[in-house]
C-alpha cells in the first residue's frame, strides 16, 4: 500500500547520517506487478513526502508484456503510462524497449528518462530500444544494469553504439557532426542518469555534487589519447575501465583502482556462492 511504502522510505531516511549522498526513490516494478489503480496513489504519497524523489518503473521490456498490456487495457504499456500517469522529468522508464513511433515521441516529449540496460536486454534477448528516433525527438537517456550480468558502464555504452552501427550499417552511428559517438553517449548518459538518481545534472560545475572519476593516464588503452579520443578508447576499446580514483559527493571512495575493503567483499561473495551453489 502507499502507506507501507512511505513507512519503508521513512525508515531508510531516518537511518541515514547527515550529509550522506543517498537519495530515496520509488520503484514500481512494472505494470505487470503493480495494480494500475494504485500507481497514482503511490506516486502522490511518495511525492508528497519526497517532492524531488525519482520514480522508476520497468515497462515494455518484452513483446509478451506488450501483448498482455493490450489484452487487459487496450493500450501498449508506454502509451498506458502516457495516458494515465503524469510522466515528467522525475520519472525513469526502465527498458521501454518496445514502443511504436507515437510512444517514442510521447516519451521524449514528457521529459522522462529512458533507463537503458543494453547488456541485460541483450542477455535476455529482449530487443533493441529505438534510440536514434528517441534522441532525434529530444529524448533523454541513462544507462544501468538490470540483471547485473554486467556492471560496466563503458560496456553498456559500447553495446548501444555497436548495435546501432549494425542496424544502420555505418560507423559513428550515435555521434554528431562535431563529437564522436562515445563522447556523445557518455555525455547523454551522465546528463540523463543524474536526474534519474535524483541528483543535479551530470556535469562538472560549481554547485553540483563532486562526483568524478580519474582515469589512469598510464593505462595502455589510453596511451597518446587526448580529448574525445580518451572517451573513445574508454567506451569502445578498453578491456576494463582504467579507473584510478573515484569520488562521490566530494569523498574519495576508490583509490588505486580499488574500493576500500574490496578483498574482503570478494572473499565473502565467493563463500556465499559456494554455499548457494553447493
């Protein structure tokens, strides 16, 4: 119920230390698992408590889901949301893979973020998001990892670009006349991903959270690269992101390419998997 959701959110917020760089959000799994009549109530209750909190929902990930939504509502999933929910820039529609032209234009016009998970969608054989048309209509995108089959942002962007190169049989498929595809996608993902997390727009500028990554200039994949070529190598060729340091909210959380305590985490993970998998 909306009341139970607010109770959970309140308990999380009460447990945070002052200044912690954490946002609470409402995650409505999908139209398949949330009663449609409860969506507006849940969102209204959440927004009343957290006006700037983002709202996420999985939608139109698979064709079967589209068919089931048409059967019970007479509308495709994204169309149903456009017609029945006040979508705005605070919403993130995860996947939204299967949209017709009208839905694609409508989602772009709403300002909502399309949360793309390319490696998950490829792993599950879901389909291909109409990214070129969506961007042309002014849509905003972010990237993420749904099934955690991969957790590499460069890999997500690489798969987006390479998929559209194959579809269009051309290179630099999602780039512009002045910027490479990697640089364009990286910038779009940062600027769309930040509001999807309830954070200021993803730029390095005064007044914004100090979230940044320092790459290892000595990494072989970055040798001799400058400007956009650094992002080209990071996104399109690097075997793994050559991250040297990472800062979140003005606090260094990655040093020398490692998270503090990562060795202990890895060992506990191995023990847990051995126990689960027998």
